[in-house]
C-alpha cells in the first residue's frame, strides 16, 4: 500500500548487499524519477526503512550472510508490490511461496529497471 | 474231528495268505524305500536289508545269517558294533551323523527290533541321506556369517514388520542388540513421519519382487536420526513374504553434501558479485575518468586485477577467508615496487564476506598512494598495522593505514568512485566503519570490521 502523497515521487525500497551495484541502481532509479529508500544490504535495516512506507520493493535474494525472505514477507503483509533481483541460481533458495512474484535478472540496465518498476507500480491504487 | 481239522486248516491257510500279503507288502516297501535299512538279530547277524543299504554295505542275498561286521562297508565310523550292542543292552535308540567314502552325510539311527510279542530280538539300523540338508545348512551358515560381518546393516522382517534377522552392523548403527531387536517391530527405528510409508511398503511387499533402492531415515536407540540409503529385497519363501533391508548410514555424506551446497551458494554469490562489481566498476570508472580513455583503462584494469588476485587467494584458501597479511600484500605490493611499505600485525584470517570489501578499500588506498601519496615519491612510507580489539558484543578487526614522507596532501576536490567506496563501502557491506583523513603529512585511514562471534559463513 502506498502512503505517497499526490505529487510526490514513488518510494522504492532497494535491498542489495553489494555496494557497487546498490549505488549504481540507486542512481538509475533516482534518474527515473523515483525516490530510493535505502539502499541497504541488511534485513534488519530494510525492515526499519519499510516502516516509513514504500510504494514498491526491489529485493536482492542472497544477502551473503542472510536471505531477504523476512523483508519479502513484510511486503506481502503490507500488500506492497515487489520483485526479486536474481543472479544465476539464487532464485531456488527462496521458499516456493514466492515463486509467482516477479524476478528481475541482474544486472539490470536502465531500461530494464524502468520496465520493472512500471510493472510493479501499474497495479498501484493511485 | 475231521471237520474241526478242516476248520483249523482253513484258518491256517487264511493266516498264511495274510502273512504272505504282509510279507509282500514288506518286500515292496523294503525294495522301494530310499532309506538304507539293515535288520539284525540279537547276535548282530543279518536278517534282511533294503536295496538302498547295498550302497553302504556290500550285501548280497546269501549274506543273510552272516554277522554284519563281517560285511565290507563304506560307513566312516570308528565303532559300528559298540553302539549296536549298547542299544541291545539299554534299548535306548542311538543316533549320530556319519559320512560315507564319497563325503555324503547320513543320519544313522539304531533302534531295538521288536517282535510281534514285543520281545527285543535284535536291532534295526537306518541311514537317511542328509547331504542336501547339510549343504543347505552350511550354505545358510556361510551366508549368515557374511551377513553378520558386512559393514552394511541387514535387517530382515516379515510383512508385519517383525524383525527376524538383525546383523552386527545393525547393532552398531542403531544401538539395539539382536536380543532387543529380534521379534520386535522395525517401526521402532523408523521416525514418526516415515511410519506410514513404511507400513505401506510392508503391505505392498507380497507378490512384489526384485530390489528397490531409496533413501530413508532411522532413529537410533539414543534418539539420533540418521539418513540411510536402503536396498529393499523382497524374499518369497514357502508362501510367506520377507523383506530384507540392506542399509548404509549416509548421514556424514549428507552433511558434506550440505556443506558443499553451502559452499556452492557462497561461490555463486561471490561470482555474481564479482561480475556485477566488474560491471559497476566499469560504469563508474567511465563516468569518473571523464575524458581520458587511458585513465579509464589504467584504473579499470587495476581494479579488476586486484579483484582477480583476491579471488585467486580465496580459492586457494578454499573460500574460508584470507590472512590479513596476505590480503594487504596482494593489494599493496603491485603499487609498492620500491619496498616503501611495512606491515605489522598478528596472524588473523579475514572472514570470507569481508575479504572483497576490505581488498577493494586497500586497493583504492594503494592506487591513491601511488598516484598522489607516499608511493609517488621515493622517500614516502606506508605503514599498515592491524589488531583485534574487543567490541561489545564481539570483536573487531582494526586496520590502520598511514602514509608519511610523501608530497603534501590536500583533500581531493572531487570524490572519485574509489574514494566513494573507500568512505562508504566497508560500512555498507560489512557494517563496519571507515575513518579517512587527508592530513597534510599523508593519508590516514582506520577501518574497523566487526567479527561475528558465531563464526562467519
């Protein structure tokens, strides 16, 4: 659920444990006119950031020392659209209940990011 | 009187006929039986014998009336006469297993011979060929000793699951002795969640044939749950069905499989990260190197090479982490061609998740020093020291980078990508801290990396 006020940009939660990639994606997402919440590579920090409300989430699955699953669960509970950022084989580490959520293959180009966010936010109420 | 005689005569004839018939029956029986039998009188003289007896004793019809001990025979026994006399004396049957010259085994029985009037009038000696039985017995014994000695668990149950055979390996693996296992339900070693499928297996066994292989779990006497690989063989014998489970504990193999999976996962993550790092570095290096393609090429190659060296080191350490000294050396040495650096610190292995961020930070410090700092002038020095410090709730690795003797330093006007990473990468990726200062005497950088007390992946 979006808590966005009219005229404000969508807030996109970005969870990615890799600094280089996270920075690159943050810049791309901001260039597309969204506001980035994060980025962060930690589940605990992502959950804290989430409490401020976001319109969509992009979640890296394997955060090295943990899986992103708790963040995905919280977004499900909040009925917030989100998709997974996957690389190679890490998608199969996710519990099966997430298999029908969108998966975006990393690394995403600018256009791919734009398309991904369009898809996620098209169902948004406002 | 005459009449009376005739009656007696007729009765006698009837009796003779009856005896004749009985005799004929007996003759037929003696001729046809496979059991070697010799009838002897109280003096152990031959009264009669069956045809089968001629295989053991060289008997001919004229031997009737001769002492048996005078007849040549192939029964390998120390004393044949003694037991016969003993039976005559005690009237107790005698039984023993004997062999003939060809190695066939016989069960030899000596019984008192009773006349119609229940008078003991000699002995009957019989030989039953038990070679087949003996062979089967010794074969069974052989199989049982093999089954006992094998390292594989062998458990044989009936279709109710009642254990009939339980070998030594079963005792060692599952903890129950044969006495505790045999006669009990095998379900005892099947974990709750697999009981239903176990019962189904038992129920479906009759009529089934051949062998099936599958993985299962077993609970030991101590309550430990083991992963086993099982081969089930269905045995049909005399109309009843038995199930033979040949099992091997693969718990350790499973654990090493899991470890390998974990390693693969880690490796996958690292490879993915490396590729995206390369992509991100390329992207950022292009943006920041501005106009000069040479600049890009040099910076980019330096970063990729640093990554490559660390990966090589990680893979040599089987992805278990890299020694700090080695990590510093790998990143600093290529830029310290004049031996201007000194490193100092205890032996310590950097956890694998912190290796790359730390290496990238050290690489950026090294290239910066080579371009603008202490390594750009012959009299410059770089000192790298590290130590483990106590930080609630665990410990942290503190690395201090200190340059001196180089050109006077002023803070950079624009922040390049390397500096961005240096300032924020450690914090972002390993939740550590970086204190970077451009002091006039030289760059100083203190990095602190928290160490997970639980031991990192």
